[in-house]
C-alpha cells in the first residue's frame, strides 16, 4: 500500500525567505509522525503544505496518493486539520459552526450531534463561541476537524488550552488509538515521541533528522 | 457548487443578522449623505442629472463599506482555510459573497430610496418606480460581482481598507455612468424616460462580463 505521506526534497518559500527545504520523509498509513522544532522551524508551514493550503515550490509531495500541487483538489475532504486557529466563527454557536462545516462536506446533522457529544460540548452547543473558554473552542475545533471522518489528521499542538479531563476526552478521537494517520506538531518532546512511530526534526526550515530519535537528541533542536 | 454557495450565503446572512456590522453602517452612511446634500445644496428639491448623480454616487460609496467588510469574518476567523479544507468549488465562495453583497445593497436601498425621495426629490419617485427598480437590480448585480472580486483581492493585502475603494471605484465607473444616465430622465420633472433600453442593455452587458470574468479569476485570488 502507498504510504500516507511521501515527501522528497520538499521546499516552500515565502517570497525570498525559505521556510522549508530538503524535507524527505515517508509516513506509512496508520502511523504517527511527530514534527519537532523550535518556533519558526517550519512545522506549521509543513502542515499547511500537507493540508493543501500552501503549494510546495520544489521537491515532490504525495499525500494520500495525491501528487501536490497538481492533484491538490483531491486533498480537501481527506484531511482533518487542527491548527492554531479553530477555523470557527466567533458569532455563531458551536452547533451552527459544525453544521456549516458539515454541509460543506456534504454531511447531515446527525454527525454533528454525535461529535458534539463525543467532545463533551453538547450542553454548550448553542452558545456563541465568544461566550466559551478557549479550551471549549478547541474541543469544537477538534470536532470540526473530525466531522468528515478523515483518514489523515494534521495536528498542530492539539492539546493546547485543554485541561487534563478534556485532553482525556479527545484522546480516542485524535490520539494514537484513533487509528488514523497522524502528523503531530508539539513542543512536548517526550510526549510527542512517546506517541509517534517516527519523528521529523526541523531547524530553520532544514531537516535535521527523520525516523527514530532519542529524546535527548530531539531536545537539541531547541538549543 | 450552488449548494455550497447557498450554505456560505446562509452563514453570511446569519452572521450579519447577529453582528449587524455591514447593513446598518451602509444605511446610516447613505442617510447621512442624503441629509448632508439636503442641507448642503440648500435647495428645496433636486431633479434630473443632479438628483441621479447624488443617488448613485451615494449608493456606490455605501457599497465600499460593504465591500470592505465582506471578507472580514473569513480573514479574521480563518473562514477561507475552513472552506479550502472542504471539497467545494472555490467559485461557490464568489457566488455566495456576491449574493450577500447584492442582498445587503437591496436592504440599504429599501430604506435609502424613500429617504432620498423625501429629502431630495420634489414630486417623489411615484410613477418612475418600476423603471428605477430595474436599474437598481442591474446596478446592484454589477456592484456585487465586482465588489466580491475586489473584496477577495483586498483581503489578501495588508492595506486592505485602502485597496478596496481604490480598486472598486474605478471599476464601477461604467456602472455609475449607466445607472446615472438611465435614472436621470426618470427624475426629471418635465419629461418621461428616454434611452432607458440602451442603458439597461449596457448594464446587463457589464454584469455578464464581470460575473464571467470574476468566476474565471476568482480561483487564482485564493491561491497562496
């Protein structure tokens, strides 16, 4: 079976500035890749390229058998993206937000209700987002990312703002037990390596390592 | 594509009903300008070219406010990313935003037109209303198509509040000319309508060209 993600010499620039270069990694289906690196290392850029939100400028990138950027149209609907921003409207309620995204994915309301219950937000689902705590919004953002039951999850600090109970609640949905291929960006080196099958280290947009790595070596990325 | 556009449009209308960010501001602006003209021109009533010009320039400037806010929620709350992550045609976003702007303009005109008649027209709109409605619909369609295109373009720039009017107003000059010329005979106190068909034809042509052009280029505006 094709790997879920296959990158070879991936490069992405913002104008003249190189944000990512020479990224080469292969992620089998169902595996978890931990992406590690200090602020500005290129982690979020990598996730956005994999989500089809940014086009790669050089190298090759295949995501779920879609060649990027040529077949980028195949990627939406197959990835669940949980990034820094919840991608939800502050003036709509949680239920309205999820129903909106569900309709864009061609889904009916039953999936929304199921996920609201799964993330423990069914009782606050009719409150506008601006009345909710950041942790509650993060739970709704996780529900949004999972609405269409994507085979690939792109997670950028997914447990940020979550209290331990909420993190535990989301574990079966976005954790290792979810059975999905995951790309996990985290600054918690030990935690990320503990739940990953392989790791990618980035420093200043350059790949430092790809594969298995000891926590002590991974921590060097932050020095 | 139409289904996705409907979904986005419903969301936009719901957000507008809840936040009241665009339509009240556009309406208040329009009413304020008519009041300013009422006192500033120091005349009991306007007619012909002057009345037509005041009506349309004010509506166009009000449209700038709507265009500036059209992508605000998408830009500030990640709506465009959310949309790009869904398996929908990007053209649906253009259709939804154009339709939203069109409906905003109609809502403004429902209030602005009677106020214009009351403050600035002697005999009122009366019998000219059917023709004026046709001009308004065609004018609003053109403004909505160009407005959605410009709003998407400006949303990706830093100086978006500056870019939107600077791009929008020159592009809308043909709409202004056609609408003002078509409206002018309707607001004359002495004569009936003339050349209306020619100006409505020009407006229709403008609308068709800009809707097609916008659909063709909109995808590229959303590229990173």
